[in-house]
C-alpha cells in the first residue's frame, strides 16, 4: 500500500488496477473528510438482520449513501424512518467493492423540523395515553351561541376573517377578542393566560385561532402547557390553528378542530340560507319520492286492472267499500267529537267548581256561619266556666279555714305569721295573735304545760 495516497502518478504513466484506484480514493476521502456533519432527509431506509442500518441522505438536488453500523446504531435513541430530517456525523468513505461513495456514520440526530416532529409525536403519545384526546371529554358546540370569545392576535387577517364570517352569517352574535401573541418565545405563556381568562368569562364557546405558518411558527400550539390549558377549559373550544393541512396538539385536545379560522366561525354561525336550501332539497326529494311512489302505484293499479275479468263489478265493490269506509269514518268522527264535547263539558263543570268567585262565595258563607257560631260558642263556654268556677268556689269554701273559723274555731299565729300547731312551738310569756272568724285577738301564753311544776305537799 502506498504511504502517500496523494502522490502524483509517475511520469511513466503508471497503470492502476480498479482495486488500487478504489483503495486510493477511499484513503483520500477518509483523510480529507475524517469527520463531517451533514444535514438531509432519510430515504430508502433498510434494516437488515445484521443490525446495521443503511439509508440514503438527500436534499432537493443531491443524495449520498450512508451506513450506520450496529455498534453506533444502538446509541441512536429516536426511531429512524423515511422522510425524517436528520443531522449525521461521520467520515466520507468509499465502498471499494462497488466503488460507491458513502458516509460511515457514528451519530444521528434530529434536525430542524425533524426534531420538532419527534417532540410533537412524543407529546402526542403522552397526552393520548392520559386520555386527553378521548371523545368522552369532548363538549358539544352550542347550536345558537350568543357570546363567543376569540383567542388570537389582534392584528392580521385571522380576526378580520372571523368577524367577516359572523357579520355575514350571524351578525347577532357578540364577539370578544382576548388578545395574545401566537408566535415567539412569550406566546405559550400568553396563550395559557388568555385561555384561563376566557374560560372564566361565561362565553358560550371559544375559538383558538392562528393563520398558517411553518412548524416552528406554530410550535407554541404544540407546547404541553397550552395543550393542558385547552383541556382544562370548561367552555366548548374550537382549535383553528394554521391552514387545512396543519395539525397541532391543540387540535387533538380541543372539543372540535376546524381546518381554518373561517371554518371555525362557520361552525358557530350556521347560515340560515344553508338551512333553507337543505329544507328545499328535502322538499324536492320528498316530492320526487311521492311522484315515484304514485307512479309505481299507478303501474300496479294498471296491471291489476288489466288482470281483472269484470272491472265494472270490481269498481262497484270498491265504491261500496269506499262508501262503507266513508260512513265508518263519519261515525268515528262523530263519536270522537261527542267524546271531546263531553270531555269539554266535564272540564267546564270542573272549571266552574274551581272558579274563584264560587270559592269566595263558599268562603263568605262559611265565614258568616262561623261568625254566627262564635258568639253562641263563647256564651256557652262562659256559662260552663261560670258553673265550674261556682263549684270550685263552693269546694274551696268547704275546705277553707275561714269556714272552720266561722264555726267558732280560731287560729293562733306567732309574730312571723306562722300557725301554731303544737304547744312545743310556744313559750310562757310569748305573745300570739288569735285569728277569729271576725277580727283578731292579742293573747299571751301563761303556761304551755310542757315543764312539770313542783309544789310543797303541805301547801
């Protein structure tokens, strides 16, 4: 092998074999491009059983083959797939067996939109696993909203388009703009605050809107904080972020996803003209269906008529049956009318019994009766009470101490007014009051005979 693969060929026209040429070319490439970073899009991805990974890295104008051997492939964390934008690091080499120019890689990283796509898919999978995308969480949009909050930038065509749709289709709806940035570093925090504010204002529905843009421009609507703020809204919310082909995490979390801001406005502002057109279309379909049904009925009738041997008799039978049905119908209508009249009479009678005037008359009569009965009841009660009182007075008189005094007895009272019931309650010389039937007496105890007296036997 040559020590210097870059030395010029000999002047004597050195002839190289194909293997020598490819070997020198490989050494030249690996020495000059020992480590380079290249950005592009993956295509023709192949993963054989050996564990190595082969793909083509391309941009809009060129492509290069890449080989990622197993020991380095195991360190790549993200899933590689066709269409993924990546940044790769490795050395430029040449596969000598086929003379193919290629990159031998030792690192693969997502690049630009590819990194955002991976973050998008990761957050989508996370929130989906938590159930934030489930249909059970979705709130139905109101059929006839009166107040709608619009969370968007106060400048730009989006808010003008939404206002234009409502003016044209539903000018009676009240629109309120909750301004927020929809792009840039501060957009996510502002959108979260705007969602929380709008959800507390009692709107019938909310529209989260932004015009189209690149994935980087729309990235604030793929932030986890914004997605969770949308999911926390108790007010029905429509996500109208970007153009029809743009998809954001907010689209999955919101109750309804609209392809454009104007479409979101149309969802909340149904056009009366569309309804009339639908009714007219249904009317035409009904008329067509009735004509077809009548035409088929006429065809069946014509066929039946042709098969009849005696059409006149058949017609007479049908006329008789028609007359019978007519009479039955008239009788049924008459019976139904009589029943309704009877029901009406019962209702009138019931209404008459419930009439306020009648109720007032009955109440006045009852009031008069009660007014007449009240004096009699009072006199009767007074008489009964007088009799009971007289009996009680008579009973009290029978057991009254005054009655006892009237029979000649008296009551002795001490100075405190306490009745004297035994001689032990007195002392010789004590003054007492004697209560008589009429008046009182002042008396003095000479002897209560409780202390034995001794005297001389000679006395």
